[in-house]
């Protein structure tokens, strides 16, 4: 059985890390950091945008800035399917 994460990587997903700086509701002069990591599609980042929309809707601390890093772990040049299996004696 193939892992869901590996299947996602074969469909073009890569590991996305977002460093989110946000302001504390009680102390707006202070910034807090939150690191979010998930498999996502670059350059549109639909999962990251869904998370940020959730943040705006449900979390009181307003987002100050977001820094994104993305890496495709498996690409077409690194993976090839086997056409057949041949045994050698």
C-alpha cells in the first residue's frame, strides 16, 4: 500500500513551510511566531490560503507577515515506474 503523502508528491505536491508572524491581541506591540507545515501545490498554495482564511475567521491574533518555503521532494527526473521485473541468475 502506497502512503498518501507519497501519492501527493507524485501528483506535484511539495512540502510547504510557512513562518507566520502575528500580533498578540492583548499586546499588539509584540509579535509571536507560528510555523505551519503541510503538503501543498506551488505557486497557488491552496492549502496555505485555506489555513490563513481559517486563521482570519477563528483566531484573534491578526497576521503581521507570512514567509513561505516550498520544496518538491519527488520530481519527474527522480522517479520512474518500472516497465517490468526481470530476474537474473
